[in-house]
């Protein structure tokens, strides 16, 4: 059974930083692309970032590129999203996500097989 558990969300002022973590079980990150989605209040869930484990390529939603960084520690089977210079429009529930095994990211969104339950990020102005 695949489980993804996010942590690290919270309340931060605009311009601040947070690092989200996602601990995984039932999947081995060496074999998967990984990524993050978010859902703001009243909006649809959107892709934020995708990371190809096999070659390290990364993709970002335009509005977060240059501010967010995705990474993983495969030994810990944990992925991260470092978020800097946060803006009120970044307020959302953030979900880590994994596509089917062998999928290769070609953009920041991707078909998801597994989502975590999410962690709330609130950015105050």
C-alpha cells in the first residue's frame, strides 16, 4: 500500500519561506517521478512541480519558478518542496504526488496515481 504523508505547512508572512516534506512508503523514489500539486480556496487543484529521479530534471509552474525548489532524499524516501519569497497567492493545500512507475515528467503537471492528504500553507500579506 502506498502512503504519502506531507508535513511542514503553516502560516507565514509574505516574503517568508517554508519547506514541505513528504515521507513515502510503498514506493521507491528511485523508480518514480515525484511532484507537488496545490489547491487554493475555490480553485481547482493544479500542478506545481515535477522531478525526474532518473536524470534530475525538474519542471515548475511559471508562477513559482525561481522561488520553489523540489528535491528528494532517496535514501529516506522523502521529497521536499523548498518555498521562498512566498506570496499570498501561494496560499493553498499542498499535496505530494506520484505518477505511475516509469512515468517521465515533461512538464509541471502529470497524471497522478497517488496523492498525500495535503498540508495547508497560508501566506499573510
